[in-house]
C-alpha cells in the first residue's frame, strides 16, 4: 500500500502487524482484536500503537483509549463498503479523536474529497487508478459541502438548505 498524507505521498512510520505476528521495534498498527486482547501490554510500550478497525467492528470498544492513540485506521476492504465513513465521523465528532485518522484499502479517486470531509487526514491506498491519478497531480476537491461536518459548516445555500458553500 502507498500512504497519501498532507497532499503528498509520505513514508509510513507504522508497521502493520497481524493478530499473532511478533511486534517489531517502532510504531505498530494492530488489529482491534489484538489491541483488546493485549491492551495493557500494548499501551505500556514506549512506541506508538495504532489500531485498525474493520467495517463491522465497533468504535465504542476503544472509545476510552482514543485520546492515547496516535493513529486510528479504518478499513475499506472493497469500494462498495462505506461503513468506515460513518466510523470516521463518529471518531472525530462524537469521540473527539484528534490523532491521525487513516483510510486503508480500496480507495477510489472520486471518494477522496468525501473522506477528507469525514475527517480522514491520511489514505493508505491499494487502488492503482487512484494512485496513478495522485501521481499525475490530480487531487480531488469538493467545493459543495453536502451534509457539512463540524469542521466545515460553510455558508448555507438559500435555495437548498442542505447544501453549503465552502
């Protein structure tokens, strides 16, 4: 996968590990199941620990730990599964998550602007056409704010109250 962060490609400092892999030195990204099973040991490490949630997993399981997490990664296993959009909004708005919010997986180019609006600030992309578009300097931006978040309330359109202008 390739990390897109802050409008450019970036080096990923976090190593993604599975449920039974040995933990390397340095920052790690672990699945939710492992984080819950090894909670105290992982948080006692002197290295940053991030958590990867799959679409069916619940954010509430780690809500109390969110202020201590530097990274929350939400999986997009296939383009048709948008449950991570809701998880992102919940993390930012309900739980006040201030760390890096990363989308991981099959990220399509036309969804990047929406991901940014939902609170994602990093994308770990596997979709080759999306990667190619970003390499070519095509970065999607949304000027119409449909269903605005707390971060981008914008100015209401008097003819369509659900739409806002950036």
